[in-house]
C-alpha cells in the first residue's frame, strides 16, 4: 500500500531572492570582533531551501497545516 501525502520522486520547487547588503555574512556579526566576508550568508541560503521545500509540500497539506513543525 503506497504512503499517502508523500511528494512525487524528483519533485522540485524554487525560491528566489535578490540579495541585498542585509543578506551578506558580514551584516550578521553578533559579537565585537566577529569578521565575515561580504558573501551570501549561509543562514539566508538555508532559509531559501526551507521555503522551496515547503513549496514542494504545499499541495499535500490540509487546511491549517504547515510543512515545518514548531512547538
């Protein structure tokens, strides 16, 4: 019996962002002395991946359901 509400193999979705200064690693220092290059921040990249993944799952969700669990 197939599992219900599973994405199709090789399902894809996209998320796009026009990168601005606030999206760069050097805009995220938390403590004095933190130094990062002016490159796209990993945290922003992960957020885009999460958005794309949620878009793959959107058609499988019921009313009020989210693809990301929170407590």
